[in-house]
C-alpha cells in the first residue's frame, strides 16, 4: 500500500497549501521554511541586499510578498 501512495504523491501535493504556525513569529529569511535550510542561507546574495532582514511572514504577506532590495536586480541571462 505504501508504494502505491508514493506513486500518487505528486497528485496529492498538487494545489496543496501549508499554514505556517503563528505567522507573526515566523521570520521569512531566518527560519527554516522549506528544504531544511533558511532562505538566508539558500540565497545569501539576496539576503545581503535586502534592507528588511528581520521580516515576519505576516508582514511580507501584507505587502503582497514584495521584497525590497538595496539595488536593482538584473534579469537572468541565458543559461
């Protein structure tokens, strides 16, 4: 049965959302939200140029998930 559940895991995860405990206490950059690593450690370059390095998830949500940065970000070039 477990193997059958693993085969349809992608269907279960589609459109699924998660609620993060108390979003007033969860820090967007410094707490581990996904993949067992903080966003600060996963994206140190972005963290370094973000003036709001202590940002609760609820505050960022109220700003429509728009982060501010100290300088413009260039579009990604060809891979």
